[in-house]
């Protein structure tokens, strides 16, 4: 799969299918393969582009000088420029939605529709921010995500009732446990601090195209609860869709529902 050099580093991405373009933005600590169920179906109708965050998947380290989610939005737009893609649909989950909303605000003429999934573009509540920053300090100090931290971090991404022995859960846990020290310290921890130390763009959401936007959220998402999704949907003036039986990685916990909802929404927008 191809790479693009952006801000001096190799950005890895999948480019599959033909037709109108859909850009997929992944969650923190996951790579583009988290979208596999959706890519399989969407790429029959769309040209799907899914990128790996810096330090994730096969992308290179976090570029020097990155300070905000606006950098991620600009870098994604640069990728679209390099691929000579003028207009595209954007689907972002978690941090993918955080930078996705910024991209849509910065280049509204290029984003044909916007799906914000399990995300929040306000500031991180202070107790949560401090808690996550304390986890980053521990990971940075140890150069790994040790077992006790895995027991804390992994469940955050799933609905409370998930079987911890399930392949989805165990595979994610194994991926995090295997992350090398340099990647954690050079990319994943500093990117996490950027994500959870983000500024507030809730006051700007009214500028998004309400008819071209939908907010989706797992009905059991703990880190990004439905109340946050509803708050954003009301500010935008767009629909909110709750994804049943799903936590934070809603597209993998209820892939059929999410894929069908995306197909239906995108079909109305091109």
C-alpha cells in the first residue's frame, strides 16, 4: 500500500475502489485496518482512502513541530492534494472526527459530507485530561504499556459487556502490548497529549453544513458518551444516530449497522 511524504515523514494509507472518494479517519491507538468491514463494502461503490495516524500502522513518526489537531487536518488535506482529489466524503471516528471537523471547517468546499463518530470536539473534561496525561507519563517512563495499564486502557474502547476473550479484544490488547519503545515515546504519547489537550471548537460547529453532516455514537461508548454526540448534533443542527450494542469502536462492535448507515447517508450526498 502507498505512502505519501508529508511534513518530512512517510504517511501510510490504503487506497481501494473506484468512484466518489471517501476518506476514513481512524481512532487513536488503531490503524486503518479498524475499518476493514466498512472498506470491504464501501469500496464496491466508492474510492476509499484510509490513513494511518503518525506512529500507528506503517506511518512514520510524528513530524517535528506538531502542536495541534489542526496539523492533522492540514496533513490529511495535503494527502488529498497529492492524490489530486478535489472533493470527498469524510468519515472520522474518535480523533478522526476531531481533525475531520477541523478539516471540514477549513475547507468546506471540498468536504461533500461529514460523519462524526464516537468523537467530541470540545475540550477534554479536566479530570479526564489529567487522568489520561498521568497514563501517558507512566507509558513514557516505562517505554511500554505494561499489563496493569493494558487492563485499564483496553476496556476503554469497548462496550462494558464485551467478552474479554473475544478475538477483537485480545487482538487489540496484543497490538498495544507489542508497541516498541521508540514509537510510544516519539509518536504515540506526544500525539495523545495533543489529542487530549485539544482546544475547544464547539463554538464553530454552527458553520458546518447541517444537511451534509451526521453524528453517530455507540450507545454504550464510555469515553465519548452519547450525551456529547447529542450536544454536537444540536450545535450543528444535524441528525444524531445511536449505534446499538456498541462502545467506542462502534464500527467494529456493530459493523453491519454502521456500514448500512454509512451507505445510506453517503448515497444521499453524492
